C-alpha cells in the first residue's frame, strides 16, 4: 500500500518534530509525523505505574514567559490551554557546607550571592546584568560573533577570581549534562538567561500535557500523527530524499523529509552510508553526546513541608570541585557521579494518586556514563539505596514514607528515547562541536532536514532548545519552498516568452 504524497514527513514526535510539524501545517502544508512510541513527546513524556503518573525525563520547563523562546512558540502556535506554575526558587544548591538559592528574582539572587561572597559583590552584580542583557531577538548575532569560540568557564573567570563561586555558579548549567569546563560560552549564556533566570516552570498535569497539546494543535491544522510506527529507512535517489519506509513495509512519499531523531541512527540505519564521504562520517562519529542519567522515581506517603518543596531542582555536591568527576564520566572512565546528585519534588499529585496513598512524587538523578548495561542491571538496587540515603540529609523521613520506587538506567533511556548512548540532551554543547556544524538543519541530501537536539546548535538542549530547532527547521523549509516556487515561476515566464 502506498500513501498519498505529503509535503513533509517528520521522523519522530519529540518536541522538535511536533513544533516543526505544527508550523508547517499552519502554513497549509500536508504533513505527517511518524513516531515509534505509542505517545508523542520523546523525552518530554510521562509514564504510568499502576495509577501513578511520573514524568519520564523532563521535570520542569524554562523560557515560558511571553517573550521567551518557549512562551513565544506556544503563543504563535495557539497553545493557550496549559497552566504553568513557576516556583520562586529555580535551583537550590548544597555544596561544601554552603546553601545557595537561584531565585527567579535576579535581585534576590544577587543579594544572596553577595552575602556569601562579599569580596565579589560588585562583580556578581556585573555578571548578572551581563546575562540579563542577552536578548535572542535583539542581539543574538553580536553574542554569537563574540562568544561562539569561547568557553563558558572563561567568561566566568573574566568576572570572578574565587574558584568556589565559579563552581557554584556552574551548578545550574548541569541541566545539559556535560562538564561545565567544556561548555560553550554562548550556550552557557543562553542557558543562564532562558533556563535559570526564567526557569522553574511546572506544568499542571505533568510534562505529557505539553506534547499532547502540541499534537492536538498539529492535528487540528490538518496534520497526521502516526503512533507506534517505526521508520526503517529514508529512501533517496540521486542524493534527493524521496520517501520513508515503515517497519511494516509501508512507503510514504514526501517532498521533504525531516529527521527529528538520533542523528547517529539516521546515518547508520536509516540512510545508505555510501551517500556520504568517509571523511564526513568520521567527523560525525567523532562528535560527543551529552552524558546519560541514572534516575530514581519515588512515590511518598506524606507531604514534604521543608524548603526542598519550594525549589525547582535541588543539587547536592560534597565538594565544589565536582567538575573532575564530570570529566571522568564524560570520558567513560567513571560510572556515575558518586559525589553528587540532584532531585526535585512534583508540585502536586492528582486526586487519584492521593487516594492510592501517594501524597508526593520525587525524582532523584545523577550523571552517568553509558558503560556496560550489565553493570547497571547488577548494581541498580545498590545505587538506588545509596541515592535514597543521601537524599535523607534533606528529608530525614524519606525511607519510611516510600510507597513506590522505580529506576531508569542509561540503557533504559536509550531504549525508550532511541538516543545514542542514552544521551539526555543530544550533542554536547562544546564550542568545537557547535562551530563544526557537522549535523546541520540540512545536509548533502537535498530535501532532507534535521531538527531537535541532534543538530549542532548553540542553543542548549531541553524542551526550549528542541522547540527552537523545530521552528528554525520549519522556517528553512518554508524559505526553500518560496525559493523553489519563485524559480519555477521565473522558468515558466521565460519558457512562455
């Protein structure tokens, strides 16, 4: 059976694919999205355990103000029935005997850090004013030219001399799960402005609601979403993308193909690698992904009433020089971040969950290397116990309150998301990889485009980054269509004399 021809077929219904498809269908294009899972969202999904619902990987959102990247995209697409709750404390950091809070109120954050580091008071004010000056719509080009080839750590060192302060200011950027010493300055600046100074948003009903809302908009505009349909191949002819083949043998033809999935799979499984030069493939294979996670999902019998309930993400590091451990994990020499972890508490539970005896839901996670799947299977019970014991420092009654416990290893993340080596944010956001542009929004195959966090882009990973990439790819396709239509019109005019 052959489907009718579409204007665009998108591989993967993650946030990037849903946003890209929604913008294209809004332009009147006939668009189909094929998703291998039984629900849209990719990393931005929820899963059920009995009658309990847990967010799989994304636990809070950022950049949701009206002029923010996420907020503006939702506004443009008409997604207006979502309710976000923003906590006053975006990140709470415990390290080296210190407790520091990143408030959504910049003034309160500056005041607190200035009390903790009085000698750096003037520089702290200058640094946060600098971050606040970034505006994606007004001065992105200047920031790009100035910082794209620099590291974020060097920007911090240009303001501060206290190594402990520098390390503590780097804690929230660990959301993109890579050593902060390797992070691009541009990515770090953008992450600070959009994820930290406008972060801590929780979605009423869980993260799945965002994916479902985008899918609903896409369908209302005429888009077609196929769930539980795995794409096996992208078909090409003379370096022109022509169609995709599903695992059941169905061939779907389209003018444009958009890969919103793991780029390594596109080049190793979906396409014939003979299309690309060996030099290009080696460069692509040399790219480093972000790290993975070892995660624990808990249901609790009682409500938490201390300060951790009021914070978006709580970070705990025994010592401030934790970057060494991150580098070891990043290089595959160490299994997981044994001296650090993060956790967060869901803002509310449903009435059904409360009746079932769960009054709180907690997520605990620590950076991890992909490693040997057997290691994680053999040690996950022990590691789960260790993480729970460490969270007890912040919530002493934790163990006796646990009503449910589940875990996810790097292998589980890879299996569910199909992300290379269980990476949480696609390619690592280093200056070299961003500038290399090995995986761009278009490639040597005509009419094949990419979106999502497997595009080498400066915008940090996560939901806003994936959404931004989806919009940018839709713009690229629209421009390509306009150029093609203009060329065809010109050719017709010339031929008709």
